[in-house]
């Protein structure tokens, strides 16, 4: 979840299935698998920081620009070019 100032809050992790009960306002996440870190510990209850921190500014978001996605694509293209 991203706040108006571009900072983020803890959100559901990848590989979490969301389910709703009879009351659709009650939604909960169920972890499907656990991710282990190189040291053997699990990722659960740990913060995962991005390799490159890019904050989406509200003024660019309303224009339909995703600065995080653009930066990710640029970095991946650099990796592809350096691997040639």
C-alpha cells in the first residue's frame, strides 16, 4: 500500500491467498508457501526492502505514470545489455 507521500506500508506478501467469508467485508490472507532466506530463516514477519527505492509521486501517478515500473524496466534492460 502506498501513501500519498509515496511511502509504503506493510501489505500482503506474494503467495498469500485472500479469502472472504459470508460477510464480504471480512477478508483474510493465508500464506501458501514460506520463503527461506539464504541463511535458512523464513521471510515471514520481516521487512523486505527493494534493491532500488523509487517513490511514486502523486502528481505523476494521476498522469498515469508509474515511476517504479519505469525504473524497474530500465534496470532490467541494463542487466540484459551488460549480459550480451
